[in-house]
C-alpha cells in the first residue's frame, strides 16, 4: 500500500440543534437514547496516526445532520434515515426545505470528494467506526464488500494482528461492507468497527483511563498500519 486513507464519518455531534442545518428539537431523551448511542465517540482520535502516509478525513457534522455513508435512494429512506435523517426512534426533525437539503447534500459530496482526492490504485481506505457493546459480544468487527474493493490478504492481516493482541474479532458481524466513494480507478477498502467498551465508559462518555489498555490498542493499531503499508 502506498497510503492509507481513514474515513471518520460519525465522530462529531456538531450541528444537531442548529437552525441552519440540524433543526432537531432539543430533547434530553433524544440525546440520551439516540445521539449518545449512535455517535462514534472519539474515533477521530482512536484511529489517528502521525505517519505521513496516513490521512484522516473527518466529517465535521453529526450523522443526524447528514449521514455521508448513506447512498442516494438508500433503503433506509423509508424509515427516515437515509442521507438526511427525518426522524430517529420517533423523534422528529424539523422541516428541511429545498435550499437546506441541497446544502446538506453538498456537504456529503464534499466529504466523498475529499476521500477520493487522497486515493490512488495503491491506496487502502479504512472506514472507521464504533458500535454499542450490547449489539455483539466481540471487540472488533472487520467489514468488507464482495466486489473489486475486497482484498483477502488485507482482511486476514488485520484480523490476525487484532487477535494476536487479544481482541475478539468477527467478520462482517454485526456490520458488513465498507464505503467505496466513486473514483476513476480501483482501490482497496475495509471497515474496522470497535466495540465502545474497548476504549470508553459509555454511560459517562469518557475515555478509558487504563494506560495498559491504551498501550495495547495503539501498539496493535500501529503494527497493523505498518504491516499494511509495508506488505508486498
């Protein structure tokens, strides 16, 4: 791999209650039951690297403003959770007029274009996420597509190195697939989902204070990055 591009789409809570973009009604139950659960807290820090061959592309707004991972005519449009959410668990979003909708779609396009700008045929795109601990009893989920973006050696390497560090790993479970923004060339893509219990206190939304756990995580992640960038 010549370089790694990190897609960080859901780490922010910015804009949810703004009149310009979010237009959600301020409601503590909505925040506690949905925003807290489905925000990928701290993943911008969790996957970060100082290696100049690794680039992070972080979407600066909440998924409740615009979900850059959804696609046009997404099946989840029917439940109000396509690119532009209109509801979540019965909590309704304020009306989104045509002008605001175009602005939100433009934010998504800008994010995908930024990802593509850093990609080449020798790139690996890593789709970086976290998931609630009650969804699956694994530490790491590695997701991939069954198409041109899949590379078995890459998936096996990531799985083997996480397991060597003592993490429980599942493939395409509880989530599957990995983002593949449109480009004029093929490239590799894989998703890494981390169980929130691995690195944070979900109730308090605080990072784990155990230094050994952080040494374990960053040591493992750096070995994975180095192995990916140096594999033939």
